[in-house]
C-alpha cells in the first residue's frame, strides 16, 4: 500500500504568484491604453498626410495603403511591444533600461523598409514619420510604467 502524508491544503495562490501578477496586469492595462492611443495617433497622422497629398502608393504592387491598415499594423506591433515590456518586467533585473534599448533598436530597424520601398519621396517621408509616431507613444509610456513598478 502507498500512503501519502499531506501536511495541509493550499487555499490560495502562492505569494510569489500574487507578487508578480498585479504589476504584470497593470503593465498590460497600461500597454492596452497606450496601444489604443498609438493607433489613434498614427491613423490621424496618416489621414493628415493623405489630406495634404501623400498617396501612400507602394510601387511594387501599385496598391495604396488604406487608413485602417495603419491602425491594424500599429495595433499589432504595439501589442508586441507590450508583450516585450511584460517579459522584461517578469525576467529582467533592469526592465525599463532593457525595454528602451530593445524597442529603440527595433524602431530603427523598422525605418529600413520604407527607405527600400521605392515609393515617392512624400510617401517615404510620411511612412518614416508614421513609424515614429507610435514609438513616441508606446516607448516612453511603457518605460515609465516599468520604472514605477521596479522602484
């Protein structure tokens, strides 16, 4: 016969889980709100660029980037940035510093495709600016949130 000696019953989450869950949830909430703001700011900036004559036509396929496309892509990559921030908060001793270095590097890399697209100067310039708009919303917001969670 096997006998098991249980010394007690666990009635709640482990203290380590609670300690990490709240800051992660707060950061995810901050990331969600910042994502919505970045999507709105980028779409508005794209609409303003379009209003002054930028066509957003990419020569390879001759297609024009639609305004909702800016919101979708911004939303996707902003969520990716939030996931990166959450990962650094969870597994890094210096999450804010690592997050800023990583996201600034990724933003710089994201500027290469518009330069290689072959689009006209106005479209290329607008696309470069539109890569920087969500970065200026997301990076400082999440970095500030990471600093307040670890200090």
